[in-house]
């Protein structure tokens, strides 16, 4: 009886809150000091290829958030039953199934945009960010933490895409989401009446790399700790 009484006195350690400081960092860190594109230098190809239009950047961001968030949860749930020898194959099957869902949804509800993004949506399967998070995090953590990590890294990736897409479309076409915001370049209204001309170079892939480089410069200027020491 004495032993039972002692056991009843044992107080269980409180469980970690869902949005504890540690868990919140899984979302905030990739948005700032551990961004997948500007710090880890992953996912650069899509940042160069699809950011000529802001709409394409936003759609790609939503697609990656869905694939990485759900994929991380699935891999985390299966982490104890996946044989180590075939874990990469299993990960590819999971991400491929999710990408097919995204592709079918785009074809059903945004067919013209799906044709623009078709190749790049398919390339999500081999996106280094997704496979890297599966390997580095989802295989070793709980589904909830894996979900937060997936959302955080996908949002950090998407934030760069949206920033680059914003400036490329605005300065390259004078539009945002297809709507003219600087005036009519043919009738010379708005800024065009002052002599402004669209910068066609902004629509070319090299300019995307330059914009990403400027973002990296600003980020490291604000936080010198991110500057690599030789």
C-alpha cells in the first residue's frame, strides 16, 4: 500500500504546449535566419524559373506548403516502419502522390496556370528542400513538430518566391497579378507619361538571381552573424 501511495504522489511532467517557444521556432527560423533559399541555398531553380509572374509564385508557394506540410506528417507517422534501405523510395512515392494531387487540382480549377507551371509542379518531387526535410527532420520527430517544420520551411521558401515575383512582374511588366499598376504603356498614362519604360531584363531568369542576391545582401547586412567566415 505504501508503494501505491508513493506512486500516486509522482507528478507527471507537463506535456509541451503545441505552440511552445521551441515549436514556434520551427516556423519562424526558416522565415528569417535559416531560410531555405537565402541561407541553405536550396530550391534556387524554381526561384529563377517561375517568378516572372506574381501569381505563379503564389501558386507555387501554396503547392509547396501543402506538399511539404502533409508529406512531413506522413513520413513522421511512418518513420518507425520504413526500412532504412528503401526510405528514399518511400519518400519519393509520398511526395509524388501529393504532387499529383496538386497537379490535378490546378488542371481542374486553374488550367491556364497549370500549363505555365506544369513542368515545375512536377519538379517539386525532386525539390531539395522537401527531400531534405524528410530526411533531416520528419524521420526523427513527431508528426506535430514535423508539420510545423514543413510549414515553416515551405513558407520561408515561398516568401522569397513572392518577393522576387513581386519585383520582377512590377518592374518588368508594370503589373501585379496581371493588373496594370503603373499605367498603360501604350497610351502613356501613369508613370509611363513621365517617360518610365518597363525593364524587360526583369523578366529574364538572370534578373531573378540578381534579386535573390540583393535579398541575401540585405539579410546579411541586418544580421552579420550570417556572414560566412573564411
